[in-house]
């Protein structure tokens, strides 16, 4: 998504989710700010997390994440969004995005 990120992940001990998210935000903020020739805060300090309860909950969360670009009107098909796991194919992702 252009203005937020959805991720399904499982932290590996001893790493905590908050440390992982902090690392992602630090790395990406530095790269994005360098690319755009700017500096300063890029991400909001907080994040929203949720523990996946079971396989059904995982499948619903994955579907929500993979179809988010379609819902936002960025693509007509989930697999057309090049930054999504829905675009797993090895073929070129030349869709309507």
C-alpha cells in the first residue's frame, strides 16, 4: 500500500515484534528519506498488531491483506499489485496498477 504496510510474521525468540517493527521502520525510513532527498519522521511511532488465533483467522487475515490494494482501488485484481504476496507468480506483473 502506498501509505501503510500489512505483514503476517512470526517473531523468532529472542526477537520481539516491537523490535522487529522498529528495525523495519528505521531501515525503510532512512532509505525512503534518502531517495526523496528529505529527512525527519516518516512513520507514526505506534503500530497495530493482532495475534492470529487459528488457521481460519490466518486465512481471513491473508485474504484481507492480499485484497487490500483492490479494495483501495489501486488494482482490479489482487495479483496485479506487485508488492503483494498475491503476485507470487514468476510471470511479469503487468496489470492495471
